[in-house]
């Protein structure tokens, strides 16, 4: 904590709020200074500490358990829970000088019950990634992940909600209202898929390695893996499924009741600044909510990964809706049963 500013320090105090410490609940990798470089450069006296969450469930669990983090990083599908539990502050966007760089469609993702609780930051596609030298023709449907002709060469993400999403796209179920009968059918479908699936991946590096060495030909993948493999010269394509790609968006929220609200707002504002946003694109191959940065991409592999030259790609993309607590629990339990089935 800082002592009240004397007249001699009032100019400095106007630049930075009184609180000079900020705690951030973050995902591994994003704690590197490159991913908050604008804030670091603007407020060199501020001390930023990080607590790492391993998954959406873990970040939410830490927030519910009463972490003292001022800022937290959540993803689409989970946002409603923070609002319902009273864990997040409403954001005064008039205090964000970079807010105008964010497209309206992304701003809307951070709104819950008509109020802006979250600032969007990183985003990406989910689709089917495949080896063009091993797969004949084009893959144009999510059903490729369930196709017996790729037996032993498929890798799926280790996630229940992700599996429900894929089945919902294939069978045209309403993802926001999956019935118990539909969930039973989804479970049976993924139990059957197990004999085709080489492994369930949790982190991108293991997926990238197995696609590079030719063990996996077809995979559920984020576009970071696609861009990385393109950069390595591996012959891969990223499907544009007839059912639409999926997309997820990462957002930052401010913990309800934080004493460091002003500094937290400045941290969120600087997350949207150009240098920080550019680093997430060039280093992690994820999209930035900053439209200026996205429009400035010139690297051919990145342009391809984001379908930059396809103006309608986001119109054909399914953004992950908010889950209910019951869906989250039921779908996770279903996936546990899939993996445990004889």
C-alpha cells in the first residue's frame, strides 16, 4: 500500500492510481511480460503478481473460493456463472481508451444481462485439422472425427462440453438445450468413437507433435496448432465444415469488491493496446479483440490460419454459448463415463 501523496508527488499520482499492486488469475504462458507489455511500460512502478489456473473449471473454482486476484481470465461458456455468483464488477467502458478498437460483436460477448462485465481479449477457431497427404479429398464436416476410415489416426480434445458441441453440430441439436435423450445418444456416439481415437489431447504441444510425425491425420484442434504446423512445413489443412467452425473468446473480468479497481481497469485497457495484442497474435497464433492489429496481419501463415481474406468467416462461425451449471456438470459427468466405459 502507498502513503497518501504529498504535493511533490501529486503529478506522479495522477498518472498511476494509489494502489501499486495488482494480482492476476491467469492461464499459464499469459503471465509472460509480452502479454501485458503496454501496462508494464506505462506503469513501471506497479507490481503485478500471477496465480495460474489450469482450466475454466479451475479458474472459476479459485474465484468462488475467494482468491484475492483483482483481475481474472475466463472463457466463453463460463461467463454467466461469475455474474450469477456476484464475483465480477461491472466495467465502466468510458474509462477504456482502447475500447473503440474492439468490434461490436466482440463487445457483446462480454455483456451479461445487458451489462458489460467483461473485456474480450483473445479468441480463436476450433475446427478439424487434417494431414492433406494422408487424407484423400477435403474434409467438410465435423463427422470426420467419428469416421471409421480414419481409425487409429484421430485425436480428440479431452473435454465433455467440446464433445457435446461437436455432436450438436452434426445432428443439428440446439446446443443451449440438449435433452437427456440427446445426451444419452451423444454419450453412445463417443463411446463408439473411442475405438477410432488414438488419444485425447489436453495441451496443443502433444497434438502438434503427433500430427507432425504422422501418427494423427485428423484432429479436433484450435487454430494455434494449425498455424504452428504450417510454420513447420507440415502438409495440413484446416476444415471449413458445412456445420460451421466453432469459436471461443477469452475475456478479462475484475473481481467484485477489489480495492484496486482503478489499476485493474488500466490493466484491462492496456491489454487491448496494440503491442500486447500483437504479441498474442504473433507468439500464440490466437486472434486479438483489437481490430487494428488483426487488420495489420501480413504473415501468410497467420492470414491463412485466421481466414483473414474471407470476410464472411465469422458469420459462418458458431460462438460458444454460455453453459448452465447443470449442463456443465452433466456434460463433464458424461465425458467421464465415456472414458471409463469398457
